[in-house]
C-alpha cells in the first residue's frame, strides 16, 4: 500500500521494457548529477537536514527510478526525502521501494553488484541520516500503521543486507530501535475497582 506516493510507487518498482530492464547506471545522467549536487549540501551544513531542497530531491528521485534506472542509491535518497517531507508515511513508501528493489532484483539493479562497496555506502548513508531524525520526530496516532510497516520492512532490509553483504552489512540496530520507540503500545483496559454496595438502613423498631 502506498501512503503518499500513489502510482509513483509502482512506477519506481516496475522494470523497463527491452533488454535493459533495469535501465542504465545513473552516475552519468544529468538528473542524477543535479540530485547528487543537492544531496552534497548536507556535508556543508551542521544541520541534520542541511539546506537541501527536499521537494526537488524527491522529484529527481522519482524521475530516475520511474524512467531511467533502478538504483539503490537513488532509492536511499528518496527514502530520506520522503521522511523529511512526509513523515512516517513517506518513510514507509521509500523503504518499500528500496527493500523491494534490493530483495527482488539484487543482481540487476544499480550500483552494479560487482561494486558492493557502493551499495554498502548507500545503505549506511541512509541509516546514519535517518536515525537521529527518527529519534527527534514523534509519531502521531495516525502514523502508527506506517510505523508498524516500517518496522517490518526494516527487518526485511536487514535480512537482505546480511544475506548479500554478510559481515559488511550496515548495522540497522539503532534505526530499528528508534522506530520501535515510536510505536504506541496499547495498554490493556483496567477494570474499575468495584465499590461495595451501601448497607441497607436498619428497619425501624
């Protein structure tokens, strides 16, 4: 289920026609160049979110994933942009894209599987950026379905990373814990204490 992306979520996941069903490596693409330039503003600011135009980042990511390349780095950028602009519902959609691309198409997506370090870097970058933001952002009651989905998806992404990257897989523990802290645990209803019935007045003599 898409919370905020609507049909764009499936566009990000649908493979392209023809022989190049995963598209092309985006590193030489002008849109990806603009995207990277915007993301690199993060390193020039002390703020966790920097001076980045996150709506532009979101748009570029959707363009690349939907029309040019099935790329894990771009999916990581999209996930952060969606969390910053849309909160937990956006994060759920972004992680759905990233996890399904990684889980269903690990051998075909970009960066190429022959360059595992670039894939590790993309995942580590996302975990490092998301964790403090999640720790600082409360989840509203209507976010709880998305939070539950995020917890499941993160667990799946961790499994994929550990299976494919083994000992080099990023550590997801802090992010998983931060998300778990945003889940509201329903407390069992407490039965009110029974009040003894008032004693009947004595009968008149």
